[in-house]
C-alpha cells in the first residue's frame, strides 16, 4: 500500500462523524459564515482548529466546518493569524471567535444519537 498524501480527502474520518460535525455547525463555515443553504455551491470541509502540524488531533472539539476556500487559505496557520487575514477581508474578529468557540464547545451527535468526542 502506498504512502498517504499529506492532504487526505475524507478517508481520515467516518462519514457519520463528519456529518455530525457539519450538523453541529449548522452546515456553515465557522470562518466566513457561508452556508450550503446560500445556493452558491459552497463546498464544505473539516478544519483542525489546532493544526495537526502543531499537535492538534481529530477530536470533535478540534474540528470545525470550513468552506473549501477558507480551509485552503488557512493552511496550517494559527487561528489567531488566520482571523487577522479574515479581518482584512471584512469579517468581524469577534464573530469568528464566537463561531469557533460555540462549535468546539457543543457536543457532536449523529442522527442515531451517538455522541462523538
């Protein structure tokens, strides 16, 4: 079996758990606020609040919903540094902080009621 790429797509987390995180976050990017319900063809991904390169893990408390654009733009920058980038683009600093805080503190549950850590 070959070596996995640094940027794996979907294989590192089960679909049910991924969906539970999207549901917890209201199918909305915690960074810019765009949603799949906006009708713009937004592609959602999961992002590590503390990047894996900085010791972050795959716990629900470290994973948030992000649109593909924000996730690609963030790369492995710290949240603080990335928020500064968003502020320069017109996003309110406190709004992003609140979204991240709310998402990472909420319990993640699947449709079947299973709780994830």
